C-alpha cells in the first residue's frame, strides 16, 4: 500500500507486524503498537522520511509524566525527568542488513518493546516484498537470529613508548534471546546511543528442528578396551569407533550392528577422522602409524609410518577446496611436527616444523590455512593453498597469548567443512548418482560444497579461531587479519579440555576439568551461560545440527543434554555407562547421539 494513499488500512493499526506490510518508509510503531508517521500524522511526535535517507521530526515538544506504581497499582512516584529504565525511548531507528552487508529496506522506527519474534515477522515481510514471494512458501516460517553492531573502545599504553593507545573494534552482539530491544539497550546503554541508527544484522536459523535425545536405544559391545573416539560419517549413515584395543570398528547406524572390525594398529587408536566426502576414514595410533580405511569394505587402503611418536590429531582438507578431491590429510604428533599427506599417492607433501614441543591439536580452516596448537604455548598458522607467491607449508604467523600449553582448537567453519556437500538429510541437492567415484557425483558434490560454504560465510564473515589452554583461559582470534587475540575469555577454574562451535557459529561451547560447560557468543566472544550439573571433569561436547542443543560427556559416567542458550541446568541426563565417558558425537542428520566409554561399550541415544 502506498503511504500517501488515504484512508489507511485499519488492519495495520493492530500492533502486529504482519505479512501485509509493504512500503514502510516514513512509518513508525508506537510502544502501544499503533502506527505513527505519514499514515497517522495527527499523532503527537512522529517522524516522516525526508526522501534522502533522513527524517523530519515533528511535534516533539510535549512531555509525558512517568508514573510509577507499586504491586497493588497505587501511584508511588511521578517523575518527569526519570533517568532509570524509563529513560530508554519507546522507539529506535533500525537499519536491517543481511550477512553479506546488503541493507534490506529503509531505516525505520521500531518500538523498543519488540523482541526477536516481532523483528523476525518484520524481516519476513520485507523479504517477501522484495522477492515477491507468496505466504505459502517456507520463508514465512523461517526463524531469524539478530546481531547488533556495537562499537567498543579499548585504551592501553604502548609498552615501548608509554604513550596511550586507543583501539576501536566493532562487535556483533547476539540479541536474539533478549526479551526486547529495550532489554538489550539497557545492558549496552554505554556502548549504544539511542540517538543514532541501530544496525541490526539478521541471519536465518535452521528451518528444521532436531528432537532432543532422551533415551538409550542400543548398547554396542565389541571393544575390549576403553573407547577413545566415536564419530559419525558426514552423511550420518555410518558410525566409526576406535580405542585402546587397537581396532577400528564400523557400525550400521540403522540396525546398531557391527559392519567391520578393522585390525592393523599395534597400539591405542588416539585419533580418527572421516573425509568430507565420506569415502575414506583415517586413524592414527600411539606408535605414529597412520592407516586409511575403506568404510564400505572395511579394508585398509594404505599404512604409513607417519610420525616417530603418537599421533595427536588429524584434519582433512575441506571439500570446497582443491576441486573437491579430498586427497589431502594433515596430521599432528607428539614429536612436534605436523605433516600434510596425499592419501592417493601415500606420500608426505609437506612437513610443518617450527613448534618446540608436542602439537596437541590441528585444524584445517575453510580459507586455506592450517592451525596447530602446541605445548610450547603457541598456535601457528600455515598456508595450505598453492597460488601466486604462496607455497604450501609456509608459516604465515604465530599466535602468542597463552601462559600454558594449548590443548584444543575450534574454527568457526568446522561443522560446514566436516559435513562437506551433505545437507541435514544426508543428501546432496541435484545429485542422483550414488556412485561416489563417478564424475557426476564428484562434480555435484564439489559444487554443493562450494555453495554451502559461500552461504555459511557470506561476504563479511571472518574465520574465527578459539583456543583452550591449561592456563584456564580461552583466547578468541581473528587469525587471518590479526596475530593478537580479540579477547581473552576467563571463567573456567581448571584446564579446558574441548571447544566446539555450533553449526551456524552463533555460539561455541567449552568443557573443562572444573566440571562446567560454558557457552560463549561465537561472534563477539561474550559470555552467555554456565551449564552446571556434572560432578566430574567434562571431556567433550557436541552440538545438534540445528544448533539448539548441546551434549557433554563427563568423567562422572554420564552425558547431559542442554538447551541452548536458555538452559543452565541439564534438560536431560543420559545415564547408563559404568565408567567415564570419553567419546561423544551427534549425528549430522540429527537422528542420534553416540557415546563411548571406558566401560568398553558404545551407547546410542535417540528421542
């Protein structure tokens, strides 16, 4: 409806930001929900667009008394100049933009009483207007997360000259779980001015919902020693495990029965990893032996004496890189070396030498970088792509900041790189062939991986790295742009064991020896919540594919299910193991959770 066409449709004055909304320029909502602006110019104190992106504000001289009442409704105070919570205005000018930085609609007045549901309804109206969609599409039901851009100024002294140094950074604060804009503005009143336009970035959340796991449906015996690793394939259709009995076992997810028992290691299997296309599975043991397996046939594709000491981690090259070949694997070891292997030729392409002590964790990022964390308290960033002026294995930078050994790393794109081309159903769009060696499947999977990564990243999404250490702290990095940490996150009281980003990278979770699970904002590093309930050290955490739930494995012989970010107490406790729970994974298709224990069994948990 054109804003200059009288008379206004009364359906707009109901206070619901509905799908009928079209041209919104010069329109504002009052805190009561009625429209003011050019549609209702008789209202006192309205704003109209001046046609150049600004506003003409009229009839602003009238002031209203602020009336406070007690619990019984009696007036206890009248103050025209109250600077408390009521000092936050009833409306604020908001400009929406997507993850690519593209503005959606014009800046508009929005009531500060609006929460994420009302903002989501407004975004759906704007998108349907722009894209001329019907209301019968899924777009009308997509939930959204919202992030406010907050400018923060830090002041310090130059350690050399002693001169004051001022640094400004812009954080994206997740406001999705605030009850209203007013609650957010109250918490950030020192950083956010209500006199300026508030920039809100929206991000669609998962349209599907994973059901919370509540019961043990199967117990899988077979291993004769503690189970140290369990992991689902990228499509969620296979499960692999490795442990102290020096075997790797593949399991049928649907029937919960063993498919293959693979022997070849001579010591504890300490590290395992699926290739993003699901064609290969790699395992490394305490003697430095690396074995590549065919998970369909259960046969070894190759054995390599990769390191002189035990293998501490491994990471596959993401499928959206190197034309989707999935041929390169990076390994790390207690011998202080990292290596990049070509699994097709069975040769070591590059040795990553530079750490002075054991490498504890290795990650392959989505931007062509490899990250290694060491007991020497440093994190090193290595180039993994060939190109103009670049060579594989060159040290890009060293990240320094921890005061003790670095135990674990997490990259914001871990989940996208892990699942490769597969969606949450375990399928690849527009690919009909099931032969993963065929040209049709390889090309379709590569294209799907590229599109999936682009959709995740957007144009302005930097790759973020998080590291956990024995110094009880977590450091939040933007490793591509800066060698200094963005933020040091404190709160844990003992060493950090494991960190994992949620699939959409909105949050990341950390598990520690202090028996706590903590959840942090994935874009700003702000603390979100502490999950208390475990009575033993937390060894590992895993996210559901929709990012709404988190499971944790503990020394107390239980796993616990948490609702994110609202649940500070466990929604479900998953008991049944007779000893410490070392290993944990949530299927990428959301169907089940697998836990592996020192009691030598795997348990499958479902809704």
